[in-house]
């Protein structure tokens, strides 16, 4: 699923073979992971702490709910940063991909 293919249509662009295409898209993976890393950086950077929550977030691990987790690109980054993640998506095909990644991450820990 490249950026040149136009706007994806929900849910048709994310089920069946399209879920495999999405999960194998290096472009999508790179963008999802980069965005998640930036969000974590902003949440944990005391220089950007205009909400006054730096002390609460820094060094702590939380349960994070990843709504619309898709195939789990963002969830991977969150788990790697030490968070517990609950991934929620309405598309079974995407959850199946995320579940596979979860098993791989669990095996890496052992």
C-alpha cells in the first residue's frame, strides 16, 4: 500500500490480501513507527512539558490502549519502550497480524 495508490477506503483497504499488503508496507511501517517514537519523545521531554506531566511520565511504565492498532506497528514501539499495550481494532485481519507480532515480541523477551 504505497502513498501513490490514493486514499485508502475503510474497511476494504484493510481486509484480506489488503491487510497483508498493509502489514508488508515498509512505507507504512516506517511512518507509523516514526510517529509513535515522536509522540513518546514529546511525552517524556521535560523541555516540551507545557502540560506539567513530565515527572509523572518519565521513567514509569503504563498500560497504553492502542485504539485502531491495525497490524501493530505502533504497539511494537510502545512495547519496546517498556509499556504494556492493549491493542484494539475492529478488523480481525489486522488483529491477526498484530497478534503474530505480539508472539514474536514475547519470544524475544524469553
